[in-house]
C-alpha cells in the first residue's frame, strides 16, 4: 500500500470517552466488568497527586488510573493484547492531547455552560432510554456523576477544537493523477524503464505488469503517499512526465503524472489531510506548552 494508513490517536477522531457508543455497550450480551469509580478530588491548597500537569491543569493520578482501567477493559474486550507500559503510554498521550484541545477551545472562547452540558446528558438519557440506564453505564465504566460530567465536558471541548482545526482543510487541492509500473525486483524495473526510454507506451506496460488495476492510482495529494521519497519524486513531476525507478517497501515503481491540477480530495485523502493537520497542531501545541510528567 502506498497511501498512508489511518493511525490517529483514538482521541482525534472519536475521543476515548466513547459516549456516543453508550447504547451499544449497554445492549451488548457480553457483561462489562465493574470498574473502580473515579471521583474528582475536591480543590485543596495542596496539589493532588498527578500523572501530569498540562499548562497548570492537573491530570490527577486518580483520573488517569480510572482511564487506564477503561482502556485495558476495552482492549481486553476486543481481544487485543497489550503491555502495561504500552497501555500507560497510550492513555497518558491521549489524555494530554485531550487537555491541550480542551484548553485551546476555552482560549478560543468556546464556552460549554452547565446548561449546555446538562442538555448533552439529557440527550444521552433519551438515547439510552432512562436515567437509570445511563447510571448503569457510568458505574460499569468507572464513573460517578461528577467525574462523568468532567469527562463529558472535556470531551465536548476537545471535539469542538478538533472540528475547528480540520474545518480549515480545503475540499479541493493540487493533486496528481497518478499511474505506476510496479515490479518486485530491480531487474524488471530497469527493463521496463529501458523500454520506456526507447518509445514503449507507459499505459501498455503498466497494464502488462498489473492487468487488474492497469497501474491506476487515481488522484493523489502531496503527503498522501506512505513513502517520503516516492511522494517527493511524484510531486517533482509535471503532467506527462515519468519518474526514475523508486524503491519502496512495496517494490520498484516507475510513476507517471497523467494530469496535475486542482481536484477534489477523495474521502480517504481528506481524512489523511485532516490527520496531518491535527498531528501538526498537536506537535506545535506541545512544543509551546508546559507539560510536567510525574517521575
């Protein structure tokens, strides 16, 4: 595969809280293990034990451990293996990103009032059928009312900021309509290139090496190809030009830029651009933030 896989942090597209999936959890025939409940620590003059401090805001050890238990329970339910170290890293990174996004939302004057928050909770009650059903879900996933409200508020703020960031991605960008000749050894790739240099038709050769796709890769925006060298080589081409041999993990490629123009992004390419925008935003925000991790 040449295109980039979808590898966002859980937060970036769905957020780890998973509140929109409450109903499916409750209707599952598989019992959900009871998790220890996270109750927010009341404000005190002494800072609470914390897993991290993000721009002066505490990610308490209690909240982190509760989220870690939810993560482990979810991975186990899906039949996925994990190490404690990997689970700790994944949850800590995810929660730091949530904090950064929610903080940025408030800085951008997004104000989720208590009334707004209650409306969201009421909508969940309606979706699940009763307040008791929501209470059962909260209890099964380690929340009490107070901690659930905190998590839902932060999730909503983070989602608002996420949407604000990805909204800036244009629907149409400069792209290359790309075809390739793909071989699995350099000898055949050189043979194909020699034939091209002596006047062979690119499309006919591409069809010979791949009679199913005919070498067609469709419209590709910059940054979409998984291999950096391939991406750079492709975007050095003008319409009608052919690349040299480029080796990637998939094999040996010769690319042809059939067309080069502004073109609407495909759904997958749009998602990739959104992922890149979010990753860049997170990287820049982390670099300008004060994040202190517990020793």
